[in-house]
């Protein structure tokens, strides 16, 4: 099951000034962010699929990030704190003023300490300052910490949807 939460940004969603910097990633960031994407997720839809397993799940997220750098309709945004990348946001722009976060993550080791909420609030403020009035995303229903994060941020949750993964024979483990 998959949720597609969304939020309409307004002044209530503007966070206090934080020490995070948001920058569009470039080719020099690609290897680092692909590796980061492969290590960031552990209990999400690809990892829970019994036909993929952990190693293949990690590889799917790495491939997802690599593809984001190559697709003209996607932008990879990095969040930097004290000189280190602490989060990433793969964004699409389905219509003017609307951002869809197709893949977002917080660097492993930083999760569960409240930093994610501050970063996401700062990202929302950063996007709002660039004319974005709506953010939507997609979250696995089994990813309880992330569901809770988005609920605390004020996102609305429509009914969940079913997500199915296609597997070629080459992806089925022995």
C-alpha cells in the first residue's frame, strides 16, 4: 500500500530560519548521492518485496537516483549542513507551483533525532520562497516514521493505493 500525501503551503508552514542550505545537485554529486540513496532506505517497499531482498532493494534506490540525474523533468536537490550532505530531494514539477518529491531521504545515522522535521520544514520554506504552493509525495504504508513525519508537518493523506512491482526473471533471486 502506498500513500500520496500533499500539502498546500501557506504562512503557517514557514519554519524559523535554519542552518540548512539547499542546492541543485550536479554531475559531481552523482556518485555520492547514488551511494547515499542505496544506504538510506531499509524498511521501504523495495526492501519488503520478497522477490527483491535487501541487496536488490538497495540497488533499486541507487538506480532511481542515477536515473533522476539523467531525466530532464527531474531535479536532484541536496541539503547541506555544516559542509555535509544531510538529505536529498528528487523533485518533479507536474504543474506550475507544484512540486512532487519522488525520492527523498535523510542520511543514515541522522534519522530518529528530529533533524528530519527541521530539514523538511526548511525545504518547504525554501520551495515556498521560489513560488511553490503545493508539495506532494508518495510513501509506503509500512514506513511508519516517515508517515508520522509528514502528518506532523501538516500533509493531508488521501486513501492509500496499491503498488505492484514488475520483476523480470533476472531480478528473481535464486
